[in-house]
């Protein structure tokens, strides 16, 4: 097939460009709400209102209204039965979670599953880092009175902790918790962690400081 310049121009004119594919027409409030819901249903991380507004090419205030409407709908504020899931703000963004009242149903469903869980040692180390960050492996080991090198590597590989900085004098890497931990715990900040000082000896009553 021989193509002259006029043929090529005609083909290019009729072809749909990537920009055309992504371009959106203005949507109604109901359509925007459904679009926000669709995105939240497939994301595996909290999304900020700005992220959603950018993706949907919509005003931030309209996306915020859509979020509020979804929250009210899921919570059954109109007198209807609350959904089995809820829209929760965590880690600086919004994400759909199983409603706490129906945790039992999910647990029943996965009862025969064997998910990889953190060991008791890993959980204890993670707690020390969460409450005492920034903290080095040596300091964690001193608190737990055991070697924590492998446990810290595990937590780091799981994305639960991050390297904050390296001490210029000792060369020790200091760790802190990652945003993923907030997401897993369903909280917005470390300030929402429960106080543990009531369960510790008086000498360690300042352990809650982050």
C-alpha cells in the first residue's frame, strides 16, 4: 500500500491520540461521586483529595463533597443499615476499609488461609521503633536485650520502617516507622498510638515519647 502525504494526514487526523483518550468532559456530582468510588475500590494505598482531583480533572472542593457524600452513604446517616465497609481517612489520604463491626465475617472467610504474619520478636521490635524513633539497631537491641539485626531487616523489607539518617560520628543507621504502618494500624499519626507507660516500671515512664 502506497501512502502519499494526504493519506498520512488523513490517518493522523482520524487517529485518537493519547491526549484524546485521557481528556474528560465535565461530569455531574453523581458521576463524580461514582468515579471517586471506583478509584477507591481498586487502590491499595490511601489517596489524598488532591490526588483524586488531579486524576479526575475536577475541582478539589467537588471531590471533597463527593468524599463526604460517600462517607455518609456508607455510614447509613440517612437511617439505612451501614455498609460492611467504610471510607476512612488514614495516612493523609482516603481508603476503603472493612467496617470494624464486620471483622468477624472477614476473619471467618480467611480462617483457612495461612497469611504470613510478623513474629512476636518483630512486633516487639516494631513497637520499640514506633515509640522511640529515631532509634538505631543498637539502641533497640539494648532495650530488648537481644540481637535485632535480622528482625530490623525483615521490618525494613516489609516497608514498615525506613532509614531516617546515619549518625555522622558512629555510622549507626537510625530508623523510624514508614507511612505504611499508619495505614495498617488505621491511624493518621503516631500521636494516636496508645500510651504504654501505665504498663511499664516507673523508671521507664517516658517510653511513650516519640
